[in-house]
């Protein structure tokens, strides 16, 4: 195996094993948010997968977005994404951030994160079960193994 | 010393939801603050008039994920009054059971967040771990952990079998045992008392001026609880103990919710034991006759008011929702004056924010 | 304070104290409603508070309603809640009607600071102008909202 290939493989292995996530709520009902917070608790314990929930965009690799992106919250979303250092991924958690779900068509809602940011993974659900979020993040890890 | 303005939000580790605050401080003292809501405004009231009543039940459940059931309950109560139909007693008992379970889950959630803000991370883990038992019960009977779709116009969507009732009883006993541990710690923990006693006291006059409701009002001695004062069946048969404290500080607001959790667990047990037999729902017509109605309920955070006006079609002509967090938020700038910077998380946690409810 | 409150007693007292022309509006279930002229709102609220101890404002509902054929008005309903005694809570509402072309009404926040958020929401959603207070900044609508009041304006955004 060539050395550069080995280095890249190791780099991707390290990357997928310690994803630091940032959670941003763009106007959701809180259902998906409390299921994301549930991942920190003993029953689901996402830290055993190397995933830590951080508070600062500068520390984060993955942006977990919930909510249908209200007009008022969209500026904050853009700024947070801009502050995250590359490589970075965006995961739309919940039906609201995927398509706008039940709020689609409202005058004050954009409807879906992909109207603002490039999304790497969609996890539909209303709200998403914690097992669903874990499955989604594991799929993201798989993607990273194969170079996005 | 100079006055400095600290912006908090819309994205901030202290906040689960987007909310923008500008807090003015000088040195370590907080002088006051101002709020900007609207980050979670989805235009639900307007959307409700463009959808049918049946579709609105699904929409209204998503005003807030934490207190979803009480919103649909109050809405269904309003529409059933306009339709002139009566939900069978068993259906009402199941509705009330889900309401009380939701209250327990909401208070345990609040407890975890408070503990996290104050620095007691272990309590956060224990409280949310115990909360999983409540979610298990709710999932066992309705199929959903957070959003249950329990209500439909005319009653509830599912019945509780004997096996499920046994499961609920077993889990309630387990929950009571586990939760007692955490609640005893909170009631007797000197570090928490030192952190919260005397912080941001609110007088009963201020509560009345700002029309505050819920545990925040009861923590300042205002004796009002919609379960006792504007009850829908079966609350009129249950002897709901309304807990008030006179101090009005952050400690009182903490203690009230702890005691309310215990009271709700007691009510859950009674609701399961005394549940009458019979059907759980009645047929309801899609078109609602002309009329207007106001209904009130006690959500985990306080009084929820719904005004529904019907024009005889299958879509409401007007839906107005007032959630309990809105008046509490109007009191926040007053609470923020005359505290220290280190007390800001304690004050924010004590009011149990639910911005999704406030913004709709 | 009167222990046993009923609508007739309240209306009679309001008419004696303020001389205003008020009548019962019977159509709202669960809330006794009194229709009053818009300029008498503060005085009637003072009667409710001082004579009957009714001070808790639940919310202010605003809606556009057809009063008669070809005549619409903006209706504001001030929902109050009081306890006859613990366990016996009642709702009582004050209803005012404002003309669509000039929806002005005096603000009540000097008497009841808790009405601030409710007034701001009614102002931005229905274009009602509250006099006697500072301008009503936006509460819920986004900063960049360019269309008129969402519940009145016929402009629909394309998003």
C-alpha cells in the first residue's frame, strides 16, 4: 500500500471516530432537539461512538440542524456554518429540516435546510427517535470512511 | 464602572432554542435586559385557518414538542364544545393520564436542564435517565415517545388494554422509586439551595401586574391552577393538590416543580386504577357549526388559552393560542435586574423556557 | 368585593360607574363577554379591577369579522380570568370593535404591564395602532418582513 494512501486512510479513520457535533435549532418545535439531547444521556450515550456535542462552531465538524428554518433564524444558520472549519458536514435532523414538513408553505418559514446550506445527510422523522439519529450518524461515519 | 451589553443568542449553550437577549451589566451586577422573540415563529395561527380541523390537530401537536399533548387536548376540548359532543369517560381518563405523564416528563426535563446549568451534571444524567421510563410508558400506550397523536376530535385514538395497564402500573412504581432518589437530593442539597435561595425574588404584585401563570406564579404565592379552577372531566373528580410557596425566589420555583412531579405521579396512579370501562371516542362531524369558544388547560408551564371561532365550514375561521411562556418571558427583563452575572443561568432555568410555545 | 359574581351584576356596576353603553355578547361559550365602546376600555377595566378584583388578563384575541353585510371591523377580545373561590374559576371577556380604516385604541400597559406582548402581537398581525405608549416593536414577525399585517394584508409571499 502506498504511504500516502495509508496516511489518508488513517486520517479518515481518526476523523470518523471523533466527530464533534454542533446542534442548531432553526425554529423547530423542540421534539427533535430533546431527542438529540437524549443522546447524551445514559440510555443512548453517544460519547461511546466518539461523538461529543460542543457549543462552539469553531470546535465542530458536523452541524446538526433541526427546525424548518424560519426567516428570522436563517442569518444565524449561515453565520454558524461559515464559522465552522473545513472539513464540515451538515445533517438535517427531522422532517422539518428536510422539507419543512407540516410548516411548509407558511409565510415565515423557508422550509428545509437545503434552501440555505448544502446538506450531506437527511434523517427524516417527526420527531426522529434517538436510534434514528445514531443510525444517521453511523451512516455519516461510513461515508467519511469512503471519502465522502 | 462602565455599562456593557452582552448579547445572548440566538445560538447559545445556555439555550435549547433560539432566543435573542441583550443583557446589560456593570461589573458583576446585571442591570436589565431586553428580548427579541420570533426566531421560532412559524405562523401556526394563520396556517390553522387554511387547514381543516382534523389536519389542525396534527399541526397543533407540533407547536411544542415538550407539551404537545396539552395543546391538542385544549384544541379538541374547544372543537368538541362547538360540536356539542361529549367524549366518553374512558377517553377523558386516557387524555388526563397522558397530560399528567407529560407533566412528569416535562418537569424531569426541566430538572435536568437546571442541574446542567447549575453544574450538577450527574443530576442531569439521572433525571433524564428516569425520564426515559416515562417516555417508555407513553410509547407503550401511544406508539410515540415525544409526539403521541393521542387526541382526535371526539376522543382519543387508542385504548389501553389490561396488559398495558399492568405495564403502566409496574413502570409507575419503578419510576416513583427511581425519581424519589433524585427529587430527595434536590430537596435537601445544600449547594443547590445556596445557589438558588434569595435569587431574583418576584412579589405576588409583580406576578399579577405581568399576568404570569404556572409554577412561576405559584412560587410567589398566587394560588391558581387550571386543573382545580377550570377543570375538564375527570379533573373535577380528582382532588388536585395545588402547591404554592411564599418566597418567590429561584429556590421556590425549583421546589414547586419537584413537588408537582410527586403530585402528578400520584394522580397517574389514581387515573389508571379508577379508569372506567367503555368506548374511548365518539364520531365527530368534519363540519363544525358556527360558534365561538374559549378553553383553558394547565400545561406543565401554566395556563394555556385557546379561542376558536367557527363559521360553519370544516376549517376554523380564527384560532388564537396563548401559551404560558409568553407572560413569563415578559417578566424576564424585570427578573434580570438586580441579580449577579453568575445567577443568569439560574434565573433562566427557573422560568423553564419554551420559546417554541411562545413564538408559535 | 362581591362574592357571587354574575354578568348582570357586573354590567350594572359598569353602567353605574362609567355610564358607558355596554351590552352582553352571548355567543362565546365558557366566557361571559361584554361588548363595550373602544374608548371606554380603560375605565371598564378599572371597574373590573377595583370593584370585582378581576385583574388577570389571559390574552388579547384580535380578528377581522363581518359585523353586518358589507361592514367589517377588527374585533379585539380582552380575555380575563378570575377565581370566584379556589376551584371555581370563571372567564370574562371585554370585546371592542375598531373600524378597519382606522384601528386605533388606547394602550393599557400603564395599568397592566403584562399586556405589552399581547398588544405588540396584535399590532404587527392586524395593523392596530395602540396610542399612549411607545411604538410597538416587532414581537414575532421577522425583521425583514415587508408585507403588511399577515392577517389583514391580501399580499401573500411567494415562499
